[in-house]
């Protein structure tokens, strides 16, 4: 098929082909271009000419395989960069001002952006527009200043850890509005609060914290004693000693699975050593779950039994305490050992609430007369100028113990006999101590010589009372 047969020009009367700007010369030029294109197309597909049989490769004047120099390449070559051309690079000063041009926004729009601007959430252009506006609008400038101050309050450089006392405060607020169906006795509240605080401290501990070394400290025979363990070992100790109360009120004793020879060991120290020795490996984080379950069980059980069960005797081996005092004793030890743990992992820990701390101080003050009598029997106390034994219920020599602070108060401590009655008329000495310092003295964490006590009166009586308070401590 020839080129003229494929492409045909149609002329219209008047010498125009219907397209503006094309006359006879335009039609001839177009017709010749069409004819040349048709000839190339036909040769490529029919194989006519010297390149017959190889229609896929264009033929040039030199024969098959030679490109036609008059024909442009199908794929354009890459353009040379400015660096390769040899021409100088443009000067940065010629690029103009690169800073963003402030947007032209209305007052209402700019006011709506103040919150995002205070949080540094605006784009560069929006920030520039807002800051230009703040220089002209006093009301928006005041609002921006208040928003920036509010943002500062939202980003306090404080720890994100929850306050360990948060649970207690929330529960107290809820119970003030709606009392519980089964109320918790007041003497059990300190134990509930201190176990909850310790559990909150342990919540995010990793393996390194659980195996951090802890030194348990107490006084024995007027001398400081200590025992080295780990954080997990301390929780195992609390689990073992709390088991004394659990067994007394009918719950499962955590030492029930300990071999019989070791199970017969009594007292807090003996039970703890038996529990440690029965473990094939040192205690790990797994001890937290049974301790927490046991503490919850103790709180639930005393809540169901009510206040009338507070007089139930709990045996500590060589002495007994009524249930209400035993729960206070366990709350006190839970706080003391929680501070040991917090010190081991370098974490702050606050004292108990003042009303709970006051109950713990009261328990220690009520135990001091018995501790003084034991010191006399052991020969650790120097006899006073009068007989030590007085008839039961009669006044004897008395020391006034004054505890300062929010948990403070005054207690009259009989010096001659546990059965004697403290009397202000028979006062021979006066001691003043901070509440937390007195508790640390009773826990064996502070020696009697280091106690910053205000003292007045019989020095020997004061020394006996301070050493008797330190002697209340145990592992």
C-alpha cells in the first residue's frame, strides 16, 4: 500500500482545509510529511529495501545495524548537571529571603491558634503569624501568657510513679461517702494501708530490684544485730511472720509445706529461717503473689469477724499479743521493712499516715513496761533507789514520754513494775522524741545513743527506757 493511498488530503472549496491558518502551502507540507511517515511505516513492516528480513532494527546509510544519524534516538540521553557543565554555581544571596512570610490571618483565626502555639504545635508560618499578632493585640497577648503558664503546670519535672498512699486516700474518700457493707475495724486499717503501700512499691520491680541486697537490722542484748538478705527475702520474711496471724484466725499457714523438723521452729526469726532454708533457691519475685494474697485474706477475715475478734490471742513463740495489737505490730514491721527495701533500691518512701503512726507509737509505749522488766531480769538494768516491784494498780516511779509531731502525744511509763500505774505525781524523768525517730528506735534502726532526745530528770531511768525501746525490735 502506498503512502498516498493511506493518507489522503481532502480540500474544501475556497482553498482551505477547514483548519484556521492553513492554506495551500500548509497542505503540501503536511501531505509530504504524511507521505514520508507512511513510507517509513510500510518499510518497517513489509521489509522492503536493503534491510529486508530485519525489520526490527532500523537501517542507516551504512547498511544493516547502523543507526541513521538523521533520526533522533528513541531514549534521550541524561542531561549534564550544573557542576559538570563548568558554569559557576548560583550565589545563595541570589535566592532571596528563605524565611517564611507570615500568613495574613484574621483575628479570630489567630486567637484560635493560641492553644496550639502554647503547646508548640503550630507550623512555622502559623507561629510567625501568631507572634506578629501578639505584638499588636493586648488581649491575645494576655491569653497567650496564661496558656503558656498552664502548659508549664502540665509538664512538671516530677516522677510519673503513682503516690503509694493514693489507694488509701481514694478508699477513704469513697468510704466517707458510702460506708462499706462489711466495715473494717479501725485497728486493722494500718495493716491494710501499709501492705497496700508496699505492694505499690513492688509493682514495677524488675529482676535486678528483686535481688537487690537488703540488711535487716535490730537490737539484741543492747547490741546492734543485722542479717543480710534480698528484697525477695524480705517479702518472704513478712509472709512467714504474718502467717502467725493467719494460723491464729484459721487461714492457711505459709509454713504448712515446710518439712516437719523445721516447721516446729517458733517466733518470727525461727519461722523466717525455716522458710528460707526450705526454699531450694533464693526467693524471687514469685513470693509477692502469696504474700499479697495472704495480706488480702487477713484483711477480709478480720472485716468479717468484726471488732469482737480483736482480743483473740496470737502467739509469737515466747510471748502473745491480742489480735488488734498483732495487726498493729505487723503494720509497723511492714512499714519498717518497706523502708529497708526502698533504701536498697534508692527510692523515696514516706512514713505512715499520722493517725496510723500514732497507733503504732501507742503500741510500743504500752509494751515498754514489760520490756523494762525483762531488762531487769536479764541484769541489763541498773536498780533504782526504790524497790522495783510495787503492788499491782498502784502508782510508782514514772517517766513521761513526749512524742512530737502530727502523730504525737504523751504517755506515762511506769518504771518499777508492769502492773504499776503511771502517775504524773511520781514523775522522775521526761523524754521528748520525734514520732518517726521513736519508731526507728523501736525498730532497731536507730541506736539509743543516736536518738536526738530531749532529756530531763533521772538519767539512768531515761537510758533504761531508750534501751528498752530499742529492745522491742526483732528480725
